[in-house]
């Protein structure tokens, strides 16, 4: 009975915990390493940055059709010869117009010495033209000055691509006419400076540009880029 009691006591006693060695007794127990999470792999349809996905590849691409240039701007032999011929005709017309303009404005007129006077007030001569008793004389004076500026509006865009534009044609015509009027008043006998002639000549140049010069300039030369074209989107530029 005594032996059974001792065996029973040994079984019921808890086992003693192992004593850590002296070296590791004061150190804390290391924490278990955290498991690394697997990286999320990209989907099969998503490629690297900058490459189209499978959905984008399946979509039909919209092709931007570029409009062909006008006939006279093409690089083939026929359009090149036609463009050269048109430019030659424009140069001949400009020379003939310059000769006619000099004959009309720079030829002395001694008989008109007592009738002419310098006019620096815009509208004064125009009112005098309209107050003439004969309508024919009024149309001759006003219409003649307007027609004198029409060739500027037609020939300047053809010969000088950078002169295209309503404002540029008007400014260039006004400068040339002011120079001619000043030469009349200083050097030519029987002629005087008249600001109304400059205004009517410039008006004629603007009419010539709007009616014909703009189309001829666009047919001969490429479109001129403006400062506001920088703000257009890439789709609009294409």
C-alpha cells in the first residue's frame, strides 16, 4: 500500500520547469518573425505602364485623315510650274500697278495749284466730295481712291506670305499711302497731303483682301501659324 501511495503521488506531482542557463536568464525571449505577405501580382490584362491593355488593343483605332494641301502647294512638277506662273503674273501686275500709281499720284499738276490744300482732318475731303452737285463727280473721287487700294489687298498676300491678314494688309497699305501722300505734298507741284485719300485707299485694300486676296494667298502659301495655336489640344492640331 505504501508503494502504491508513493507512485500515485509521483504521478500527480507537476513536472518542474527547466531552469534557463545563466547566460540567457536576463534576456527577453525573441518574438517569432512575422510572415511576409505575398505581393499582389498584376492582372493579366494590365501590362507595364505606358503599354496598351488587352481591352485597348481590341478597340479599333480611329485614324486621323490629314487633309491634302491645295493644288498649288503640292511638290509635284505640274503644281510647281503653275505656282511659279501665278507668282510671275502677280509680280508683273505689281510692277504695272506701281507704275500706274506713280503716274496718278506723283505727276505734277500746275493747274491745280489754286484748288488744292493740305487736309489733316479725317472726313473733311470726303464731305467735300459728297457735297458736289454732280453725283458722277462724287463717285469718281471716292470710287477712284477706293479702287486705287484694291490691288494692294490682292497682290500683297500673294507675293508676301507674312503680309497675310486683315490687320497686316491694312497697316502696310496705310504706311505706303502715307509715304506717297507725304511725297506729293513736299516734292510734287499741284499735289497736297490728304488724310482722306489714305483712308479710302486703305479701305479699298481691305475690300480687295476680303474678296480675292485671302483666297489667293491661302492657295499659294501654307497656313500661317498664330500665337493662339499654341493653346489648342493635340487632337485639334492633328
